[in-house]
């Protein structure tokens, strides 16, 4: 009997697999290392919150480097509902 299973591949595994296949894409990783990984919360910690603007600037700079035009939205609120901006 065949049992289907799902295995998630993390980012490092994906890059390692690409390297093994000799097909490594140009990759830029931007992130913030949290000071505390034990506390569970849906809120950003003060350490991470202070890095939001600098990380956004890094991402925008990288997009500009790739030739992607970005435009700041007049609305500062970002929805947590992925369907909110795309009603059916």
C-alpha cells in the first residue's frame, strides 16, 4: 500500500538541492534575527519592530537593483486578509 506524505523543504535545503543540481539562482536573503525565539506572540518584538524600516529599505533597494519599480501606497494599513483587496 502506498502512503502519500508531505515533507516541507526549508530554504537552506532548497538552495543545497539547487547547488547539487548545479542550478543555483542568484539569491539575496533579507531578514531579521529575533533576540528571543522562545516567547510566542503575534506581535513583533521591539527588536524586530525597530528593523522593519531598515529591512524594507534593503528590499526596495534590491528590487530597484533588479529594475523593478515600486511605488509607496497612500494607505499605510496592510490587511491580514489576503482576499480583502480582491473581492470575488
